[in-house]
C-alpha cells in the first residue's frame, strides 16, 4: 500500500486558475476543479468526480466535522475520523485500488483539514447552488466561477433556546420566521398535541408535533440532535434524492423510517462488496451493523430518525472484539 502517514502535513490553497477556481493541496493530494468536474491527484493515482456531487459530500464532511467513522465521497475518495486527527484517503476502502497498490492516505490534525476543506467548499460553490438543498430546490453547481453562496455553505443549525414548545423556546416553526412547510410535506398535519397538565404544571408539561416540525426543514440529509440522554442521541432528518456520502460506520446505527420510503444500498465497509439492499417504508426499523457502509435513495422527501450511541469507547471496543458488529443476534 502506498501510504503516507504524517500528522501536520502541509495543506494550502493556490491562486485562482483560468476559470476562477483555486486549487488546493493536502499533503501529496492535489484538488482542482473546472466547469463540470473535480480532479484529484496523488503520487500513485488520479480520480475525477462531478462537481455537484463532490460539493454535496464536502458540505456534509465540513458541517458534520468529519462525522462518525468514514465519510466516503464516492467509491474512491473520503475521510476517516479519529476524533482529533483525520485520514484523507483515496482507494483505501476499495479492494481493486488496494490490490493494485494505487491507494493513498494522508493524516492531518482536524483543525488543518477542517480549514482547507472549508476554504475549498467556499471557493468552489457558485452563486445559486446550495449543496445542502435537494437538486429540485437549488440552482446549478457548474460553469466558470461566478459569485459564492457562503450564506448557505456556512449556515448554522437553528438552535432551540429551550426544548421545543417549552415557554421561552423561540417559536421557530412558523411561516412568519422563514420556515415554511416544504412542498413535499404539504399533506403533513400541522396541529399540535392536546395537553392536560395538572394545575400548577402548565408551564412544565409540554409537547410538540415532531412531524410538523420536520416538515419545515429546509435541508436534506442533515441529522440534527433533538434529544439527548447520556450517550443516546435522537437525530431526525429529512431526506430527498441521494445521500451525498457513503457512510462507513464505526458503530451500530439504528434507523426508524418515520414517513415515506428510503432504499439503502449496504456494502462491506472495507472492501465495498455489496452486502444488502434494504427498503424501508414508514414504520420500519433497521439496525445498520458497525462494519458496513451505506447510501440511501429517497424518491420523495421523507423523514428518518437516526439513533446514535455517541459513546467514544465504542470504536475501540469493536476493534478489540468486545462488542458485536450487530446489535441483535437472531
Ligand atoms: Fe451510518
């Protein structure tokens, strides 16, 4: 395997080229883009990706701060999070590249790779293209460089001051404050639950309609934490079109399909070999094992609840064989 492992590798941005885009360097990787494509070079290989798909993946990698485990942009390129350092790799989780010894990896401190990826995302995203939006709801990623969309690529999650619906929460769920119901959720009822608290508890017993809340989400494939109990995180999200990354798990993940339908392509995390196709319809629950990678296809905007165990111990316990890759043995 052709691997360079060195923490603190040089990363830098170059001058704008003929089409207005800057080039970038991360250790021995170089990144350039033209009107349609992104080009990656490393000492033993090269790769090309469509600019729109690359930017959608890059947007998640940056916004999720490299997420849990592996963010594969596609079958070749991606990042692996070690929570402090990040591996940037090509072909590392692709059996053919490994066999041909064309794979390559650079390890960087998280702030260094975060900074260069953030710059790349800003420079390569044109005015009118929002990598977080569904393709139907945004403009084109292509052409020579024109403007930017920093407002979209640096958007921050809307944060509730208190639990949603508790007095003092910011009433984020209305048309008035710029959160209209998405076109595909026009049929989602907007009524709120009826509450009958005992006298004296009126401001402490609260509830809200999660479906109505999610129907107003302006982004796709972007789980948000809505409930925390120790390491247990409930992360609902709305999905449309294709998950822009192939997520390589480093722990078991539970999926609860809240509405509509998603088809999941499930592959072996390390080789990319196909393992399963999982079709989830409203009400279905699945546990994605810790040794797979997966990509979802949602033909209509749908609601998905992702349930994560965020314990930092889990990857090491799995590596040591002290935990099973599957949460349930049948
Ligand atoms: Fe996952």
